[in-house]
């Protein structure tokens, strides 16, 4: 594969850093390991302004998440994560595997889906986690569990009251946090804590409180 260092530096700084500085000859050979060639082709095309076909997202979203996370192409990772979340049915059989993916690749939307599943299936899911030693138990897991529980209660209260309520950043869905950052031209990649912190800084800077932004995604 061939790529221009200046384009990588502009559109994918982490990938440019991975490739190192351009040498005097103008050509630098960089080995890219642990990324499948066809996935790297799509990633590089995306960096140059192209789009990944829906079928590729549908069939290879997990591989794209891994490659984009490894090479620092955050927007591609977020797109692939959205496809993966939309197409994956979470069950007790694949729960631990998907939680591991969410934790290790910092996939906030997938982790939110996993924690929501945990809230709905508390006993069975916790039993599954206790038997799987490969899943990293982050310090934020309890916070995320309580956040999901609080969000479900707020949704129930909203349906009962049928009126507007002020957004609480602590229970705002990941998709809404990302929308808040995207409309400001900021990065939408990262953990829930990172997204929430970035939105909070925006609100403090702008002196604004978002009304109704916590409405759950359908």
C-alpha cells in the first residue's frame, strides 16, 4: 500500500505517527502487523475521504473496530461500532466476549448496550461475568451499571409524567453525547467518561444547559 505522509498527518495523525518521519528519499517502508490487508485497504481509503461499503461494515465491523482502534482512526471506529451494535444480538452466550471488546477497544456505545443488558438480566449476567476471568473489570463498571439503571428509571418517569425534563449528563445516552460533540466539531471517540467530560467542558465554556437532550435513542 502507498500513502502520502502529509495526508496521513492531516487526516490520521495517529497513523502518521505510527509510520514515523519521512526520510530523505521521500519513501518510507512501514510494516503493519495484526491488521488484515483487506481491512487496511478500507481504512486507508477512508482516511483519503472514501467510504466503506455498507456490506463491508455489516460483515467485518469487528475487524474494522480493531484496526481503526489500533491505528487511531477514531471516526471510522465509531462508524464500525454503530454497525456492530445495530447488527449484534446480545445473549448470555456472547455477553462476556462483547463486554471484553467494549472494554479493551474503548467502545462507549457497545459498552452502554452491554450494561443495559446487564441491568435487564442482572443475576444471569453477573453469574456469567463471575465465571469469566478474561473480561477486564474496570473501575467504571459499577458506575456504568448504576447509570443504566438510573436512565431506565428516568425513561419510566418521563413516560408517566409526559413532560420535558432537564438533561442530566450522568445519564445521557452515548449517542446523544456524541451528537453534542460532533455538532461542535470535536472527537466522538473514547470512553463514556471521556465523552461526558468533553460535553461538560463545552457546557461550562458556553454557559449552556441542553434541554431534552437525554431523550433515549430509538
